[in-house]
C-alpha cells in the first residue's frame, strides 16, 4: 500500500502532517523525509503527526517517529502524534513510546 503525506499549518504557527496508509520498512524513509523537512522550520513550535488514517505501523515506522521526536526536542520543538487508530495506539503503548511521542487521542 502506498503512503500519502500532506502538510498543513496548525494552530500556533506549527505544522500538521496527515499520514495515510500503512507505514512499514518499504516506505518509512518517505515519512522520515517529510518529518525532517518540517523539523527544519519548526523550531519553538509544534509538529503534529496525524495518524488517524494509518491502519498499520511497524517497528521501522515507530523508530522514525521516535527519532523525529528526539530531533524535535533538540530543535526546541515538540512532536505530537495525534489520533492513532486503536491498533496503532496499542502497538505504541506496548512499546512504551507514548511519552516520547506526546500522544494526543483527540
């Protein structure tokens, strides 16, 4: 399945990346590139990654999100994972990365 990523401005001057599809080893580099592009201009702001339309994410995709969260922190920004589907939220919870990803349910 292909991955679709779109970017829009969010409240407070931050950015929202809406991700759609399945995130796995075959396309995680696309997500990494999109996150890196936004992080370069996100200092002091919030970068929201909306996963409402992501039905599956593997460990490679989760690693991309955690790495981006750490890079955001280094840039005085904040990465927030928003609206993960139940199965995605369950995997994030099992891996214990919720605090790193500042998960926002709604």
